[in-house]
C-alpha cells in the first residue's frame, strides 16, 4: 500500500511539473504551415526571444543544439548561462520524436523520463536562418536564430511574424548573448 501511494505521489508530482503554467499569449495557436527538412533544421540555434517560463528563469545566452540520434530520434542539448551572459553554464539534454503526418513540423520533446511536450515549428526562414517555435497552449514561444544577435531589421520582422501568428508580443523577453 505504501509503495502504491509513493508511486501515485511521484506520478502526480511529475504531471504537475509538466503541466503548462502561466498566461497564454495566444489562445488560438495555428497549425504549422511549412514542411521542415530535418537535416536543414538540425544544428546550432540561439534563442533570440522567448515567453518567460519556469525552466529558463534567469537564463541568458541560451542555445539549442539538435543532432540526429542513431535510433532516428533527435538529440536536444539546451544550454544557458544562469544569471547573466557570464554566469554558470548549465545544460539540459533531451530527446525529440517527430509527430507522424506533421511534415516534420511537430515534435514531441522529453527532458524528463516518459513525459513529452509539444514543440511546433510554426514558421521558418526559407534558408533556415530563423524559426518561430510554440506549442498548442500558447503559453510558450521561442524565436530562434542561427546567429547570436539578429539585426534590428530581422528582430522587427520576427516580432511581426509572431504577431501575425496570434502571439501577444508584449510578453516576449529578449535573450542576452
């Protein structure tokens, strides 16, 4: 009996930790429109902006590296500097799987055991120099670029694209690099 209670408590804690928290910046997230060529999407990305979230609180110089694993899944390695661009470097390694029939634009990402979260590539540059990533609840948004500091012109264009996707751009937090 005690073992069952412990298992149920751990399961409830895990589900609570994975549940979305905070306000939604988009009550009607659109489906991804563009197909993704996975080999072109893989590689090193810099987080230009995000909706603030619990697991990145206090992070600057955030990057994401995507590489193909031997099992066909994608290795995800996220890094950040805690407290500022010269802060302690931390890493989170996860895995992602492509959602069938999504033209590679939807993935399920896991950093914690069997729990997976949505990762939707909502828009991207034709040359894969930027992407806008969200998920179904509208509580999370990331603007990713291949360079650490996008030009002002590119930043404005990405903000307008996020707005056109229905996101509250006032909720964007720009990442320092």
